[in-house]
């Protein structure tokens, strides 16, 4: 269940500060609320990035709003310092999302020694396949020669000429 939208942008999990503000049901205006959060020591470029978003106003026009893309850790920390039930719910949600992400990462990326083992196994398998391919090519070439000889013989038995017989004898004398 997605309580708060987490966006994956350039490999980073990010949360909209406005969406977090709405979820936390803060009674403060967004700008005032966010300025208060910054007093906890969050740094722009590390913990959040300023972004622009748009909303539709009553006459259908777009109004530009300032928003902030928060890192998952920052969103979790802001949720923690709210000291409300919604803050606790958001914090637990972010922790659960982080656990899921970490479990996916560990499933997809083996440890370095395991990666080396997998690489060595793949190389060994590739070498076996190359040997099999080489044998198949040799077998094919051998069969192709035999098939050519059979067709040549068939043609010779039907109407052999001196030239065809010489050609066949030269070929056999390889």
C-alpha cells in the first residue's frame, strides 16, 4: 500500500515535501512548515533539492509552486520529528519501503566473491560451448564433403564423362 508516493529518479528514492506535508496533516502553511523543518539541519543538495511543481487554479490557469524533492532518509527523519500518529505512520512506512528496497538490491547483486565465482562459472560454460560449436562445425564440414561426394557419384553413375571422373579422382586423392 502506497501511503506517500516515492519516486525513483536517477537511482535515488525521492519524496515530494508537499505530499509529505499533506499526508502529515500539518495545519501550518507549507512554506512555514518547511522552513521549520530546515532548522533541524537539512542541507540543500544533500537532503533535498528545490523543484517546481504546478497546480490548477479556479480559472483553469496553472500556478507555479515551490516544492522540494526529499531523500528517503530526510522524509523519514521529518516524519519522526513530527511527534504525531501520522508522523509515526509515515516513518514506519518509509522504513518498510527501505527494507524492501534493500532486500531487492541484495537479491540482484551478489557479494564480490560470489560475483567472481559466477563469472568463472560463466567463462567455463562459454569455453565448453565454444568447443561444442567447433566440433559441430567440423562435423558439418565433414558431412558437407560427404554429401558433395554422394551427389557427385550419383551424377557420375547417371552420365559420367572423362572430365567428371578425373575431377572425382583428384578430389579423392587429396
